[in-house]
DNA sequence: ATCGGCTCGCGCAA
DNA sequence: TGCGCGAAGCCGAT
């Protein structure tokens, strides 16, 4: 099929052909939870028009995935409400939200729906339970199953190489990204279904797996009936595409101009706050990029720009805009590059050799402060900066980006082994952070243990040559007073 | 306030 | 084969 979605973003997950007698193309939305700027949805629309059917959009929310809690459910449900409103009354498309009530209740839904489908298109996301779920689905589905990468500006499988540093990845992007900037997803892919009839969800399917539409609002405010972790409460920040866009506008209007100077200052509100939305797919990197470019009055022109991996000067935008794009593109997408190519990206053994070597050299060093997981979780350490950062994470589902590094460095220092440090970081990050369970969770966590970094001297206890950070120098360097006050016990 | 040193691996120029 | 350079490090010298 002729497609506007780049081939490098599309993977056939099985050998099957489309079922020409299917009644609809099925888009199984799992990671890019939005109806706009979404290559996967766009691809599903292409199949619908190609095979002359409508499109069914299934957005499912399981209750038995690891770390399922009121916090993440609420965020996803906010998004479902937005999807419902965005697709209501659009021709050719039916939105079918499903919220699983008991573990395993959703089993069989996809396969059953696929029996009536021409093809199934889904989201290609390289970590958490998604890759395993995709493989399992491929075995159970008799029609063509495609996974489409709409994660970032550069396709996560755009190169076979795995980049060991942001610097080398940036240098690669400076050569390889420009053509991809011209291949953006349609802003409103569903528009191409104009004039078509919206498909009906088969009645037998609805009997077993009821449409959650009538319950979405109730669920968003009361999750007590679901078997998920009610101890991790909903965050104050709302999920969904509408909230994501509103945060983007706020960021462009104010903090962006201070981004380069102040993003590391906990007392300033200079960070984008977009990572939860990017994680759940409530906003696309393409849309964020386009908004920044528009604000900067920027059009692509890379003639004569340096391509040596330098952090500034390549885009030809303002200093703060370039600093932000280095986070949004280089740092965000280097994590997708790693996760897409290395199934072991969550494991300690994926650290670079020099890091594992130096940490092993210091395995026997004395560790004067040791805390178990729940002391960390409850912010009961001797260090008030660390405790404040952890309280912010627990309460708000986000942590200030600079303190997030210090937070991890101290967990390394205060656990029995670097392996235990990694597992504590993974547990806390994925349990509490809205942007957890993401390729960049592992980039950030393992950065604290040397990934994407280089050795630093002098060699220190426990850390060895891993870059050391201390609360004392953080307190000296940063404006923190209000932050410590706000997140005091 | 600013600077060099600490230390390793990469990719590119030569 | 050599060289430059790198997420935000720290520390001590100037």
C-alpha cells in the first residue's frame, strides 16, 4: 500500500494478509493516546480508505499492569474523555474505550475484535510491557498486525546503531534528522475518513467487554472499585490532550524564554512540564516541535550549520529554544534508540563497561547510610533536600529535573549495591512518576550510574569514577529555599 | 568568579 | 594513531 507514513516507522508483526471481508480497520491505541499528529492512527486511516471501510479505535486500559494505580488510571481516563470528545460525531470512526475491571477480564477482546477487522494497527513503544504484549498479540491475531512508531521526530529504528552518548547521537541527528523533519504526521488524520460510515462494535463483543463511555466521568473521580493501587493517589495535574496543549501554550508563553538559564533552579518554574503528556502520548513530539518552531519564526535551513555534535547553533534558533530542543529531541530520543535496540536496557548489565568496572571495584566500600525501600519511599532519610524531592515525587507525580539526578546519585550512595540502587530507583520512579515506565526512565536512572556519561575524578568511595553529586554543593549552587519549604514534612 | 584536573571511549582527521 | 570532546560533577588554586 502507498503510505504517507515512512516505511521505517512501520513494522509488520505477523505474516498475515489483510482480511478483505473485514468490516473495519482496527486501531489499537496503547501508547499514542491522542487522535492528532499520530502516525499509527494515520496508518490505520490509510488502511480504512484503501479497503473502503470505517475505522474502529480501541483504547484499552488494563488494571493488572505493574504499578497500576489511581494516579496513572486517572491520567489515562482524562485522556479517554478527550478522545471521546474529539471523535464524537466525526464520520467514519467509532471510538471504543474499554476499562478492565478485574485482572484478565480484557483477555480475548483484541482477538475477538480482530475477527471482524481487515487489519489491526497499533502503537510501537519500546519498553514496559508493550513489546511482550505486541508479540503475544501477533500470535493470536489472524489478520495483518502492524506496529507504527510515532514516538519522536527521528524514527527509533532509523539507524541500527546504538548510541553510547548524547554527543554521538546528536552528531548523528545533525546529519540524519533533516529529511525526517519534512515527514510529519497529519494534524488530523481522521479527516480523511470524511463521508464514511462509522463502524459498529459487534454486539457480542460489547456484551463481554462493555463500552466504558458512559462510565468515563464517574471513573475519573472514583476508582475505588478497581483492583489497582489506591495508595498512589491521583496527581493534581490533569491528563489528556487538552491539558497537554494548555501546558504547552503556557510553556511557550513564559518559561521557554528562561529555559536555558533557569531550568535547573528548583525555585523557578522554568521547565516544560510536558514529560507526563509525552509519556502517555497525550501530545506528540512533532506538535511540540512545530509549536516551538512557529514561536521562533523558524524554517528549516541547515546550510553551513555545524554538525560536530555541538549543543548549540545547529537549529539556528534562540538559545533557550535550542536548549529545550536538545532535551526534547537529543535526550528524549537517545533513550528510544537504546530501548528499541536493547531488550536489556532495563538491566544493570546494560551499563557501559567502565561504569560496571568502577562500581565493582567499590562494591566493598563502607556505606555509612543505608535505607530500605520504604524509608526511601516515605522520604525518611537524613537529607532534607533528598526528602523534599521524594515528597514532591510522591505528592505530585513529578520531580524537579536537576534534583532528579541528585536523587538517584544518593540512592546509589545509600544502598548496599549498585544493583539494589537501580532496583530502588526503578521501583520508586515507576510507582510514583507520571512519566515513569518510559525509555527515558531508564536513561535517567542509569545516567546516575554512568550511562551516557564519562568517568570523573577524583575516585570516590562507592561511586568510583561515576560522576559524584552532593546535596551540600547543590544547596550552595541552587535557589532552593521555597522548594524546601513547599515540600517540607 | 573562573579555571584546570580528574578519566574513558568515540569518531573523525590524518 | 592522535586528538578533541563530552547533561548539569567536585575541589582546590588563583
